[in-house]
C-alpha cells in the first residue's frame, strides 16, 4: 500500500491519545477515521477538534469499518494485550502504547498472533525514538561509545489516580509494568545485549491505590553493562525520567528530548531525525513499516524480552511479600 492513504482508528482519547493525534497531523498520507473513548461526550469533543468522523465507545465498532487499515491503542494497561489480539484477528495492523501487556502470558499471546498473521504489530517504546536517545544509539552503532552503566530516575508525585492532564483515571498506573518497561527495554536496546540478571525491591503498598509507590531495580546485560533504576510516585520535585549514560568515552544525561554532556553542556539533537517529537517519530515508524511491509523498530517481537524481565522481577517482588 505504497500510495494509498492509511486509515486509522485511535482508541483512548485521553492525554496520550491526544499526543498521537497531534503527531499524526504532521504525517502525510495518514487519516484518523475513528475515535474510541470510554465517555462518548468527551470523545466527541476530541473528534470534533481533530476532524474525526466516526466516534464510538466500542473498539469492535471501529474494527468493523471495512476501510480501516490500522489501530493505535492508548487504552488502560489491562486492556492492551486483549485489544491487540482483537485488532490482529480483525486483520488490522496495530500499535499499542507501552506496556504491551501486564503479564508475560498476555505479551506472548500478541507476539504469537503477530507471527501467524504477518501484520505489523508494534509497541510504543518511545525512548527508542526520542532524538536524545537516538543520538546516543547512533554513537554506539558507530563504535564511538559503549555503555558501562545507566543510572535512571523515574519520578512522579501522585496521591490520587490521575493521568498526565490531571484528570481522574479509570485504571491504576503501575511502576513495574508501565514505567520500568521504558528503561528495561531501552537498556537492552542501547547495549545491544540481552539482560542476564535482574533484581527488584519495592516499598510499602499504598492503602488506597493498592500499588507500591517506590521501587528499586538493578539490571546487568550480557555485555557486562549495569543499570540502576529508581522509581517513585512520592517524589515532590522535578518530575519525569532522567537518564545518565556512563560510557567508556563520554557521559550523557537525557532529560526527555534534551541531551547534555556529563558537565551539563547541551548537545544539539535537532538534526537527528525529522522531528523532535518522540510520539510522532514512533507513529512515523509504524506507518512506514505498514507501507514497506517490514518489521518496525519496537515491534512486539523485538520488545518481548523486556516483558520476560518484568515477569521475572514481578515474581521476585511477590516472594518478598
């Protein structure tokens, strides 16, 4: 489908769904034709703003549209695997936001079905696409830099169940299966080496949210590189994820799309790719893979090992009680 407009349904019209709608506006040859949301009135408002003609509360209604080519899922984590399977069974290419699943069995089901169908199935591991991390990746590929250690902090301040826009959530976010997934995958990807050892500890379970608010994870790649990841919902300070790459020839600090040397000198990453927006770049890769009939970067097969590691860590945490 080299020249044909790719017709897309987007499920989940919340904070992250809107980021995808904004990104897709910049990508030629793609049209969002259907929007799926939990609350019909709110979803209609978003659809009107972005010129989307079809609105529904049921993904199955979108999947039944004969002209539909692909789906982007920005729905609650617990629904990701089941909805990805539904899209593939309906013959639609699918990109599911991170995480692919909240269990190893769920991730495996999606990977197995992708292999059977041959459709493009991709997961939103955005760090692979952020220009800051791409810059480091390119230096690694050229043999100019090798990771010795990654030191990562993923910090939020959360006392209620709200999304990135401060709106109430219908589901509970999770440090391990959502936020740690970004770093576990990025570490193995940047080292170009599988994770061979993984350890985790967590703090007390929150009485209302039912999740750990603090977590510490250690990883080791087959290359010998180490990763230390600190995660917290209790941090009342700078929010987000901060990456320190310590290597054999340099130190880099990545803060979202900005990259600095270890001495806090800013590095220009504006020419690394066609956009500075990681979500847009992720979507561009998804649509390019569909057009070119190839496996995308961050395909469900390529990110699957991350979920094996998360499963292993979850088992450790369960044993700790």
